């Protein structure tokens, strides 16, 4: 796992970095605490899910792969919004680039109201 050096500078950046790690590990326990009951997840060009249960099921279904390497290249936060992009490699050797756009319930809370994901296979 590689992360930007400034990830520890703000609680929101640290949260997003930990959230990306939880996505990569399918850490349902951690992920469950990060979404509202009526949250939305949009995987651009593929699917969307509404409600915490459906969002978690969709994430587990879509990311049911073993990730060997992950690199978060940048995390940007401002108020109740944030964005992060990076890349990962699966255990089978497939490579992907991703970008997550986050909308939180408020600037002071680390609870996701909506997450939009762009995911592109690069090899």
C-alpha cells in the first residue's frame, strides 16, 4: 500500500485512505460504519446502488477480487466533498486505475452520503 505523504495531515484524508484500504480488503465491518442508511454508490457505466445494505452488497460483489498492490496517488478534500485517485493490481495481474468522488453528510462527519467510482482496466 502506497499513500500520499500528506495523508496524515487531515482527519478527512486519513479517513479516505483507510476507506480505500477497506474497499481493497473487503472489510465489511469498517465499510458498514462509513455509509448512511440511505447512501448511494455509483459505479460509472456499470451499476448503482441505494441504501447501505445494497451498497455494501454491490461493493462486495464488484470487488470480489484479491488485490496484491494498491497506490493512492492523491486525496483532495474540501468541506463535505472529497476525491481520491490511484491504481491497483490484482493477484492475477490485472491493473486498474480508479477515482472515487465522495459526498459526506457534512464537513465535520466521516459518513458517506454518496460515492461515485470511475474504474478503468489499464492492461
